[in-house]
C-alpha cells in the first residue's frame, strides 16, 4: 500500500513538471512569435528620429493622438535627446527620416547619405549665458565655456557669434550633445553659456539667464525634416511620406489655430518640461511642409566646403 502511494505521488509530480515545462516552452514560442510580429510591424512603419524640441511637436501630436494611423500611415518615432543619435540612426538605415538641422544634414550628405528635404521647420537657437557668470554680451565670453553640439547649427552659430565679437581670449566650446543635459549644466552653474533651442531656451530664460544671441535675428532658418533618398525609392514609402506630410500640414494648422498651450500635455510628456515653461513659450508658427530656402541650404553646404 505504501509503495502504491509513493508511486502515485511520483506520477503526479512528474506529470506536473512535464505540464509546467510544456507551458513554459509554449510561452517562449509565443514570446518569439510576438517579437517577430513587432519587428515586422516596425520594419513596415515609417520611422523618424526626433529630439525633445518644439520643432518636433507636430510629430508628437500625430503619434499621441493617433492622427497618422487614422490617415493610413503608421509612424514610429525614435525619440533621442541628442541630434547625433539621429545621425547614427539615419546613416545606419535604422530610420527613414529625422528631424534635424541643415548643418548636420549637409555633413551627412557629404559623408555619403543622400537626403531629401521635405520640410523646413521653425527650429531656432539662442545663446544664453549663466546669470552667475555676469556675461551680458558675446565679447564677455572671453576665457569662458559655451556648450554646443559638434557638426551642428549650434556649433555653426557659436562660431559666427564669437568670430564677430572678437573676445580678447579664447572661448572654449564644450561638446554636450544631450539637449537636456546642456540645459541642466547651465542651471547648475556648470557652464558659462549654452546654445539651446525651444522649449529648453524658455526654461533657461525663466531662470533669469540672459540671451546673448537669437538665430532668428540673423534670418537663419536651419531646421529641417529629411528622409533618406534610398528609402524613398520604394513606392510604399513614397505613399507613406505623402500621407505623413498631409497629416503634418493639418497638425500645423491646428497648432497655429489653437496655440501650443492647447498641447501642453504632449509638450510636457515628450519634451520633459514643466507647465510653467509651456505657458511661457513664445508664439511659434508652424508652416506647411515646404522645402528649406535655397539660401539656407547653400549656407550649410558652404560650411562643409
């Protein structure tokens, strides 16, 4: 009787182990199938690299409110805190497009990645100094540090400003690629000045840091949305791009009509700034997808030649 009891117990345990093992293996297989499905969906989607800046707002709204999807195009964003990460993604063919500036884009083209410029954006930059440094103009940056991103409009604008001011001593350009870290370094008194876009520029101004230069005053329009020409040779990608731009234009109209504060939740979610910054943002106009001005493209092209 005792032997029979032991036999039954062992049989139950063995059956349980086999059952659990089978269940675990099935879960692994299902997980693998789900992963492959997601990879296929991502591969088919229109992938665009973004940064947490106001020029990307139409894309964030389009994804957050499912406007692209409703129009028949699936858009997957690759959100990064630095433009250089977008460069890596576009060069490696991991995304079809990115939101960037013409200085960076022309460098990539020179390096062998042909691009199509589909839309100029409202991206602009300000040189903002640390209030503790008591710098009120560019000339006073002599022997001080300014945070920029290499190979970008921030580097280009810093060079123009410094060269025109002729400070007595060198101005040290420090490469800080992450736009959020660049802002933190100014607010934490670790940097004498930074070159920064919106909405980070507004946060810096709210903390009583003075503006030394504004790229808009020089009539530089260097923001752009660009796509890899190789990707756009595919007819399905061309159709996706056409739908994307249609929705993009509609979103621009909506922002211009309702104002950026109407999309405060999207701005705080995707850009990581507080409500105080959103309320203090300057008026920003979003134009329909139109290629950048020839003069701006030429300016960027000449920078690398």
